[in-house]
């Protein structure tokens, strides 16, 4: 008995609508885009961070690379160093970055009192700018020593140039003098530095010392204030330029803990404070 051949039904393949084709192409391009992967990576990193640190304030969170909490409000960050940090690899310092946080500036200790020159000053002063870091020199002030002599000693040691941060006087204690006597010698230092450099020096101090002995006397000068491990500096925004908010940062290229600082302003304000 002859077998009947089965008829194979041939269905006409339906073509995809042009709109659907276009949508598929767009999705593929997005998936292959580095921006997409950057977004996914950023989202994944952020999610993992909040899993590890569920109770942290978003505006004052831990940056694990630096091993400290950093106030998120500020975009320009820096460090200050002295002989205590030893020999520094400034290229590694500059290359370090977590999210948008990286080192843009460094205050470098130059002198103290009338006789002490920091043994690492010249090396740090030479190498940090080579790495692209803006620098400023500071003098540790001793109120019992004549302010004028200290200023001359400081100025003989440093060599500031266009593009540097203003020179800094670091005053942290009375050394047994009255506040008025301390300010007399500090005035002599500041006036001499300003006269010789044509730049208003920055005054560094701890928050309590500033509030007790300096506030109201030097309001026309830029202040750099130390106030550690707090989400906010308890001063009016127009009262300060730099905030030393931690003394326990870990920085690549440095073998010891480092002070970490924020600048109060954007890149335009930062450029404005540099020596012209």
C-alpha cells in the first residue's frame, strides 16, 4: 500500500518591526558601553559599602583606602607633613584615589622656633610639586622667641614661587606667656612675612586655641583650623579656609599616619588663594 507523503507546512517568517530592531540595537549598545559598566560598578561598590557600614552618615562616611571618615561636602583635599612621616613617595601620594577623593595639596613643615629646620623639608618641597601637588610651607611658632627673628629664619629657609600656597604660621600654645604677649610676637611674625612676600600668611591653630586667643584679632587672615573626627567644623564658613579634620589618615607612599585636610571652596576659590 503506497504511503502518503506528509505535507510540511511552511510558515512565513514574520519580520521584526523596525522599531523593535532599533530598540534591541540600543539595548546592546548600552550593555556594551563603558558608561553602563561604570554605572553598574559604582552602584555595586556603593551597595557593598552600605552593607559593610549600614549606620554611617552619608555626608561623613568612611573611605577605606584612606582609613578615615571624610566629610563629603568638600572636593579639594590635602595633607600636611613633617620629618615624622619620613621619606615620602610623592608619585604614589598623587596617584592614590577613592571615588573622587585624591590629594591636591600639601603643607610641608619648614622651620620651628629660631634654630630648627625640618630635615625632610627640602626634599618634600622639591618632590611634591614634581608629582603635581600644590605646596605651602609652614613654620611652627614659639611664642617665647622673638616673632621678627622667627619670621626672618623662616623666610631664609623657604623659597616660595607663583602657584604655591601662602606661607603658614602654626601657633598652638602660649608657652607660658599671656595671650597678649603671644599675640605681640605673632603680630611681629605675620607683619614681617607679609611685608617680605606681599602675601597674607595663613594662620594654623586648633579650634579651642583659635576661639580662646585668636578669634577677632586676625579676621582678615586666612585660617587653617584643626578639629578632629567630626562631621562638621563648628565655625562659620567665612571664618576658615582649611580644615584639618583627621590625624589618622593612611596614604600610599607614606609609612606613618598623616593629617588630612579639606579646603573650604571649589577649584576656582582654590586657584584664587594661590600665590600670583
